[in-house]
C-alpha cells in the first residue's frame, strides 16, 4: 500500500479562493472584513509569519493592518493597543503574534482581546465554548485546518477512532474538541496521547485517524500505524542536514517514508498542515465580520 498524499498547500489555495469570493460578496453589501496583526520586536521567524498573514489577507481583499511595536513595549502599552483595536469598527479580527517578550504576561493579553474578534480561538471564553461543543465557537486555525484536510480528502472522522498525539492548548486539546463535536468534521471517538503515555505505539496503532502534534522529529514509525489509517502530521521540526545549502531540513513528527507504506493517506511536511493555518485565519476573520454585521442588525 502506498498512501495518498494529502496536500494542504493545494487545499489552502482552494480555501483562499473561496474566501476571496465570499469577501467580494460581503463588500457588495457594504461590509469589508478587517484583520489586525500586532507584532512585538524583530524576531525573524515571527516577521516572516506575520508578513505571510498580511499578504494572504490582502490577496483575498480582506482589509489588513499590521502594528509593529518595539521589543521593550510594556504590557500596559500593548493592552492599550489591543483595547483600541477592540473598539475599532473596521477591525473584525485581532491577532497578537506569539511568543511575547518576557515582560508581558501572555495570558493577560489573550484575555484582553474581545472574544468576538478572537480569530485565533485562544480566548478562554472561546476555549470553553469549543470544549462544550458550541458549533459556532471560533476554533484555533491549525486544528480547523486539519479538519478541513480530512473532510476535503474524503476522510470524514464521523464514527472513526481518532488518536491525537499531543495535548497543547494550541493544537492537541482543541483538535480533540473539534473531533468530538456534533458538527461536520466531528462525531469521532477520540483518544488523546502525549509524552507521558506508556506504550505509545499500542495506542497509535488503534487509530483510524492519527493526528500527531508533539514536536519530536520522526516519533511515529511505520510499525506504530494501523494499516490503512489516515495520518496527519502537524509537527514542524528543524533538523541539521549538511547536505542542504541552508544546513538543515524541515521534518514532521511522523517518519514519512516509513508511514506512507502503511497508511492509506498522509500529509507531508512541509506542504501539509502549515499552509492551512493561514487559510483558516482568513476564514475565521470573514466569519467574525459576518457575526459582527448580524449583531449590528
């Protein structure tokens, strides 16, 4: 068996086009979705990611605003910026790029964002709504992207045993909540495994759908996967590689070459989940704008 490769890159292109068409329709009715991204400091990786978000928003005709603040910005100053964006009618989605400098409490910043404008799905109110099965709760972008990859590749989780490896607040926990929801992409039986799970291979080999987000290169080997399973690799790890000009290569949490011989479908790294994250951010921004318009009457 040779697994079908689930290309998040190709699916992200389709979702962006769908978003673009939807934005065009909203503009005709006088509504332009707006996204604000706040970046502190000059971390190169964060800058690249934020630039990608702004570029994607612009390409889909979403109004995009980037606010770059100095590394030594105080928490009070940042909270003031967030408060201003909460009150700005042109902005429907607010995103503060993480991680933040040491002088700022990340939890306080997440709490300060208006839950209605929380397009990352990290506000405790939205986390709670998702955990209790609210189908309208804004969900974190990466797990939402995984659900879309499953649905669009013909691998609906309904009735399947899904195993999530990883329990982070960004991926693992919301991933499990989405798979459990009584909504499209949900209705699965879900097991969550993590770094303290004994006999991890025994657990993963029971999965019809295996989603791995633990941050350990090539953790999942071929003998840990059930024949015919669908495997989604969320991990992105930088591994030293002297054969590459840049001195490293990117790899996932799944040993791709081994697992593709066992699974029925598998996502690659890179080109898998990564492109879907930004696509779902755009989708979440449009949904936030639509909810805003409905609330305004």
